C-alpha cells in the first residue's frame, strides 16, 4: 500500500528536492491519501494557501517554471476534490492564472462559475477588478452592469476599478451611474473611490466635476490632485492643469515637484511652451528645487520656441546646482541647441556626455540635416555605427526631413528608396516628412504625388499627414481635393482632432467656402486659440469685419487670451471693411488691455489699414513714430496705398526704401512703373525698366487659374495661350456686348500705356481673371456651381465691374480670390462693397 501511495505521489508531483535546492516559498506537498481518496484532509483554506504560495513564485526563472508546472496540477486537484466551487478557491486560482499571464483561462473560470451558480459577490468583484487591471475597459464595465442587474453588491475596490475603466473608455454616462451607485451604498468613503472618481471625470474632460470631488476630499493627499492634473495635461487641457495647480497652492494640498513637472509636460506637449517658463517661476517661488525631469521638460519647450538665451540659462542652472546628468537631460540639451541653431554647442554637449543613447545621436543628426549640413550629418551616422549603434528609422527620418525641408526632395526620395532596399521599412513619419517638405517649399502638387506613393506603399496617412495635405489644398485653393480629404478624415474620425479641424477651417476659408468653415468651427465644443485664429483669418480674407470683431469678443469673454496672430487677423478684418476707428482702438489696447506686445506684422497691418483708407500722411507718420525699424512689409503697405490713391510723392519715398530692402522684388518696380505711366511720366517708367534689367530682376507674371473637374487651367500674362483661346474670346466678347447694354462702361484707367482708347479696351479683354471666369462659365454651365477663380495680383477696377455684371447677366455666383481678399459676386453685387 505504501508503495502504491509513493507511486501516486510521484505521478502527481516531482520528488521532493533537498532543502538547499528547493525554490523559495515552495508550497508544501499534499499527502497521497488526499489524491487517492479524493477527500481533502484539509479545509479549502489549505488549498487557497497553496494557490497563493504558488502565485508568489515570481522571483527568478526557476521559481516561475515551478509555478507554471504546479498551476495545472493544483487546478486539477481543486476540480477533483470539489473545492473548485468554493469562491475562495476560485478567486485564488484566478489570481494564480493572472500572474502567469493566462487571461483567457481566468475569464473561462469565472464564466463557468457564473453558469454553475457558484459565482458570489467575491468572484464578481474579482472579475471586474481583473478585467480593469488587464485594461479591458469595456468588458469591465459590462461585467459591472451585469452585477448590478443580478443584484450583486460591489465593494469599494471594485467601484474604484470600474471608475478607472469608465475614465479610460471615455464612458462618462456610465461613470456618473457608478458615482450614483457609490453614493447610494456609501462606498464613496472607501479610500480609493474619491481619487478614481475625480480621475474618471478628468479623463472625460469634465474638469469642473473632478474639481468638486477633489474639494470634497479636502487637503489630505496630493496624489489624487496630481492624477487629475496629469489627466488634464495629457488631454491638452493645459489651462485647467494650470488652474488646478494654482488652486492647490491656494487652498488644496501643497503642490510638489511631481505636480509642476506634470504641468510642464503638458505645456511642452501641447504647444504651450511660453507658459512653461511661468510654471518654473511658480515652482521656484514655492521653494521647490527643480529636478532632472523639470529641466528636460523645460528644455523641450525652449527648443520648440527657439529661445536660445533661456535654454542657455537652464543649462547654467543645471550645472550650478550640480544636478546629476542623465541620458534624458543630455538628449534634451542636444535637441535644444540643435533646434536653436547652435550646432557647435550641441556637439560639445554630446561629446561631454558619459551616457548617450540612440535618441541623443538622432537629435544631433536631425539638427545638422535641418541646417542643410548633410556631410556632417552623414559622418555622424557612420560614427554611430562605429559606436555599435545601428541607425534606426528615426535616424533616417531626420535626414529625409532635412533634405525635403531644404528643397532637395529628389535626394530625400533617393534616401527613402535606399533604406527600403536595405531592409528598413519607411513609416508614416518618413512619407509625411516628404509631403511636409514639399508643402513648405510651395511644391503642393508634389505633396499629393508623395501621398499617392505612400498609399501605394501600404502606409495610411496619419493625423499629421492630413493636416499637411489640407495645408497644401489651402495653398492651391483646391476645394474639391480638400473635400475628398475631409471625407477621408470623417471615415477615420480624424476630424475630431483639433489640428485637423483647424486645417479644415483654413482650407475651406482659403478655398472660398466660408460657410463650410463656419459649420466646422461651430461644431467644435472646446475651442482653443489656434482654432479661433484660423476662423478669424478666414473671416478677415472674406471681408467679414463685423463678424470677426464679434468672434474676437466671444473669445475674450470665454477666457481665451489673444496673441499677436489674433490681432493680425483682427486688424486685417478691419482693413477689409475700412474700419479705421475700430482698428486704432484695438491696436492701442493690445498691450494695455490684452497684454500682447505688438509685433512687426501688427505695425504693418496698421500701416496697411491707414494707407488703403486714404490716410497716407497718417500712415507715413505712424511709420516714423513706430518703436521698431520699418521693414519691407511697412513700406510695401504704404506703396500699395499710394498706388490706389495716386500719391506719387509718398510712393517714391516708400519705393526708395523698398529698392534697398527688396532689390529683387519685381512687384515694387511694377507698382511704381504703373504710377509713372498713369501720371504720363514715361521717361521715369523707362528708367525703372532699365534698372530692373540692369539688376537682373525678373518681373513676376500675373496669372489666374480655375479648376475644372480634376484639371487646373492657368491663364498667364504673356504666357502660353490656352488651347481653347478662340472659343474663350468669342464668349467673352459676347458677354461684354451684353453687359454694355446693361450699363457697363469700360474703365481704362488701369491701362497705363500711351495708346488710343479703343486699343485700351482691347487690352482689357486680355486680363487673366476675365479669361478664367469666361472659361469657367463655358465648362460648368450645366452644374450651376459657383465659378471659383484664383489670381496672384490685385484685381483691377474694370475686371471687378465686369464680374459684377456677368454674375447678374448669367445668374451665377463668382468667387474670386486676388492678392488682397476674396470677392463674392452675386446678382450684380460684390461682398467687398467696392472697397478692396
């Protein structure tokens, strides 16, 4: 009998090892009688103890192998002895299997327990907690709902875990239901519930509710406050994170270094880089000592803004306080110096670092590539290989970005093909770098070509790719292509992203569809400054000055602080409607009321506003009194105003400055030549022509273009004639004949040539916008869609009158974007009210 028992034991378990060889925490062996008779000599508590001891075997590989071997045997023993129906045993068994990474087996056990009716409150709570810990958020919420339906009470820990699941799954409604359940059963007193409850509301961007929960908790622990601050920072709610940190300083638990580091991380991650310096100031005011994490986050913000002086001060602070340098801080320093253009300092930091990783090298390679110093960048790649660091896709992406941003797209494509041939698969960042570089250099058509090649390669556009492509559509005013991208964004749910939404508003605004831009803008609940600036700019270029002013006040009342870009758009909107008084008021209150220091662009906008409205002397006086040195934009705005109002004396002053600042800008010469010819000063005009030729200045040709179906049709001054020129002129002559009957009189004042009046009228027919509008009417007559024309120079008075008459005669809307603004011609009227 004893022999049989010994055989039975050896079949069930390995023979006992000597004490020195036994694993730590090894569970005691059951005696053979239990296995032979099936009757447990011990209570369920013994088996629970065995399972827990086995679960604790996680020290080294040997312990883990023993645990994996014992687990199925213990499970089998529980089933054979009938103890598997005991909730405590099942719970311990689930713990063991979860430790071993056998999630499906855990779920199957719990499901079987529910079917057998052996699943009590302990197991239900365990099931929810296990799913939440495995980050299976929706399943955890579903099991909790089933618990409630069956009337099984939840404990405080389960409530905390399911609240966490509701936060991560974005299930605000379910989270509120759990909150109500916790209040009903007084589970909110559980130490974990309030913190997870605040976190759930913060994860769902309901910061007000999260703050109420934190206030109810009092000034006890800083941990739940930090958790909510971290949620806000991660979700881009930087203003809320800053407000919570300030609230902690006033009445909550004292913020610690972790609090401020979290806020700093949010600032650097979401483009709020200038606020980062203020965060560090608050930290120092509180008497806290920044650590390496603080320095790394702050350096990222400095790198993004290019504030080299601040970056060097941070470096000095790091050295003065003898902070222990690590690879992350070193990489941040290298990246900061590289992005600020001090590659020599970046190189010195890298050389002095004791610990360097691949990211450190990649930062310097990207810095040299972006600066166009590809020889040194490639040498660094070779040096990486010598240091036994193989370049990864990030290394090559840095080089691809450098080539494409520096106008060497062909070299970037060659490099992409080379790494692909070497076995490195280009990712979405590689292709987006190519697309972005093409867009940056105005090569918009190449952007779409590279997007097509990217999809052929099996790579789908990302959010960043979408925003870049939409910017290309805005640059070319390709609304049809923009609509296709919008549909793609809707299918991928990219339209929920703030960056893509901003790009969509910009695309529709620049494409002439302000209504579509407004619809997207109104559909967004949480508006940020960048989004509002895009909408303001759209209203400005469409001449909707009053709406722009109303939007500006809505922004201010909602708590959004404007920046210099906001005022550039606002002043442009005032200029588009000739609102001089309002423009002066906003400019004067920029610094005093809104705390925004005027930039060069803001001063140029004021000059433009005054000059276009005919206040030329005031514009000149404004330039002379401005605290900044006037640049080409100031004198260019004055020259444009002088050309509109015919002030030759001031125009000559502006032109003399422009010929120094922009000696190769043909637009300045052409404006002065037109003024001289208008004043019949033909000798002076000829002198300017000779000066242009002597300096080698090529005059930029005027052109207009229109999109018909998928084709772009360009009409260029002195360029290649359109294939259908004869038909276009025939239709245009017919239209002019008709509108003359309606009262149109040709305005030949824009023709400065010394020729007969009849010849001037013929020259007017050759204006590119007239040809583009006529072609649009011929080729899109059946669709009755608006005729959309883009022009690179200011529209002349005669073309403006012709477009108004044609819109009435043909009952068609004509949308034309010139160098100044959009003109919407409907039923014989223009949206600019003849002021542009």
